[in-house]
């Protein structure tokens, strides 16, 4: 069965996340929900991506917590080498965001946030 071509969004997620997490990371279920681990590893090697920190397990995926100010689910975006976790909910009183060089660090910072910060 012919496979659907990789979209620009999928390629962006693969290029940004695979070097940090590898193939067995649990977060692929959110970032590349239609791709198997075999698809992911084959495509990463085809693109010549370099793994920086080794394989991460399924359990090492941490989802960002809801916004501490309004409770909305935040968005996670990669742009120009940085990850940003942000509350994009229009009525949010704060519209808070946190940015870091790695995906893991951005989510860790976001999840440590408290309403009094
Ligand atoms: Zn919010």
C-alpha cells in the first residue's frame, strides 16, 4: 500500500524532535500520530538527521499542563531553533508563554509555572 507523502508540518516535527528524542519516544503519538516507529526511523535516516541525546522511552514524554491562569491546553511550537509553550486562548487573562532551546526544557519550564509567578 503506497504511503501518504510526509507533509511539511510532519517533516518539521521530525527534524525538530527526532534529534532530541529518537524513535521510541512516547510523544510521537501527539506529533506524528499517523506514523509508525518504523516510518519515523526510516525517514529520519533518509533525511540524515543526527541524534544528539539518544533514545527516549515512551514514559519520558511529558505533556504540557493546562494554563495555570485559565486552564486551557497550551500550544507547543518550534521556530528558529526554539520551542515555545504558550496559552493561545483568547480570553486568557495572561496569555503566558515560555521558551527554551529544547522541547523537553520548554515543557519542563511550563509545567513548573505557578499562578503567582
Ligand atoms: Zn491561559
